[in-house]
C-alpha cells in the first residue's frame, strides 16, 4: 500500500509513534499525553477531501488512513502523515482506527458499505435517501451490534442538522406546520441526471426556493404548498457539438421524479462559462415551523433555521467529523449499535469539556 509520500503502507502500521500510540482506542498515554482520535476515510471524492480538511481543523483528531478503490499511487492527499491504501486492505486496520468515515454515495455504496464496515469499525455515513433511512438503520444496527461497534448514519445537513431542527421545533410547538426549502444551490444528483442525457457534455442544476412561498410561511400564513409552488429548477447545460438542443431541453423538463413536477429553466452555455461561473458546489436552505401557543392558540410563533454554504461537501464533511467524535465517545462508554443525530447528546459533539461548555456557551 502507498502512503502520501509514496512509501508503502505496511500492514503492521500502528499509528504515529511520536504520540506514544499503543494498539487500542485513543486514550490518555502513559505520561498523561492525550491521544488523538484516529480517523480513517473510505472514498476520496469531494466529500472525502472535505473530511480531510475538517479533521485538520479539529485538534483532538488525526487522519491516519485513506482507503480508495483506485490505485493508491494515483491518489494524492494533503495529509503527509496519513497512508493511502486500497479498500481491500481496510479490514487489516480494524484495531488501528477509532472511527472510519464512509464517503460513498447513497444510491449504491452506503447500503452495502455501512453494514459491512460497521462490524469492524465505529463508522459514520451520510446516507441521504430519506425514504430508505429506516431500512438502512435496521441493517446497520444488526451489523454494529454484532461487531460491538457504534455506527452513526445519515449525518450531514439534510438529513442531519435540518432533521434536528425539525425535531426541536416540533417538540416545542406541537401545534404547527413544518416547511423545508432547499437552495439556492447545486443539486449533485439532478446535475448528474442531466449529464446522462444524450448530447449533454456537462451540466449544473440549481434548486431555488420560490420567494413568494417562503415569504408566506414567514408571515405565518401556513400555506398549503405543492412541490411546484415551493421550488424552481435552473439548469446550465454544455451541449455536445451538433446536439439537438430542443430535444435536450424537452427531455430535461419532462424527466419524471427530477424536473417534470417543477418549473424548470434551461440555459445552454459554453464549457468555458461553466468552468468560470459554476465550478463551485454551493447549497443551503431553510427549515421553518409556524405554530401557536395559548389556551385558544391566540399567539403565533415562527422558528427558522437557515444555512448558506459555499461548499456543500465541505460543510457536510464538517458535520460528519463532529459526529465521529460522538461515535468514539459513545463507544468508549460501552455503547454499540446504530445511532442517528436524534440519539446523541449535543455535548458529545464538542471537543470542549462539560465545564467549558457551561462556562462559555450555556
């Protein structure tokens, strides 16, 4: 196996000797040195790179290994001390990582990978197919319980931070209505769907909240909104030379489950314009709950949580790394099985002690 500096990745690697690491979970060293939480990354795409950056910003963590399906020598990472290994070698690291962060896709990767690795490691994933979360939870829970590990699934901003805010708002205002708006931001799944159309060379798709709908919710009007009334979609498409643009536009606008239910605008632009104006992956959105209190429900209230993100994968990675800390802490206390963001005490997310939190944030 090949490390970031080109050296081979030895199967006997036990962590950074400068930290006095011994095999086993991160803990206080023999001379009172606090050992860092040892992180592994499985998959080194946009999300994996974001996790690497996030680990660097958390002083109680260290990136130890990156596992890839590509040839390790072809994967260049930023952390010089970490090793790059083929995914087939991951099981050999069973006792050398405290948490393995899974950075694959929700469609085909995570339904297989998370249960597989939850038998061997404490894991965190970002599974985001909302309708299949109960099914995914059940399979991962069986695996994690069998392996005596902690698995935290569906971590990110939605599901994840938005889920928490929906739950808090529902608990506080039981009489009310929920609204979630996404964007303005790049939908990676919808962009990929456009790129699969014959004659499309590249594309970006933006999900955009309808401002009048958002304003109505903020005004406490509790509107009944259809999918079309909540969001619009805007596509920027680079067509192949000679491609039928009218056909491409029609295929986009009538694509079921992606665009047919929305008002969609299609722009054809050059490859240079796409690189110049649409290279980044911003996103964000709003979670709102409009509710009432009082004996006759005479007083109205609005809870709103919003995100504005320059980089969807980097922010998602930052949330995941936070929950990796929680997974590690839960396991050191003897917990096992699958967890979601609903199951984890907020204090477990912070590197600060309870005393520090009470003094600085309560």
